[in-house]
C-alpha cells in the first residue's frame, strides 16, 4: 500500500486513456480510483491500529499517506473518530471476558 499508484500507468497497461479509465472505474464502482485507494488504505490503517503497537503517524506512512494531517482528516471522515480513539474502541471490544468461579456458578 505504500507504493504510489499512478492512474496514467494503470491506463497504459490496459490500453486506455487515464480519463477513460477514471470514467469507467467510477461508472462501475460508484467511486473514483483515488477514493477507492484511500478507502483501502484507511481500512488497512484501522487494522494496523487495532493489531499493532505502531503509532497513528507510523501507520499513516505504512499505508501510503505522505501527510499525517490529510490521513487524520480522511480517517475521521471515514470512521467518525480520530485514529487513536478508534484504536482504543476496537481494542476494548476485542478483550476477552473474564469470569471468576462465583460468577460462573450463577450464569
């Protein structure tokens, strides 16, 4: 995900102009190529935040964002919270429930 993807290069590979590729992509998916790449990067970032100890800044670079503020703005727009808050919420949901012997007897 860190690699820069150029629409012009994709278009050349499949033999169409970049504007035609962009039009066809949006027509078939409902999203632009850039919107799709950013959504994929943000979803990967959410997984990295949940399952690693990397900082939000490190994660933003890991998934291909060169500007943390831009990443944080898109992240908040996509998930409704900042990266750190999402990490805390996801991790709290993933914690296993622990019961003591007395609690188990009354279940």
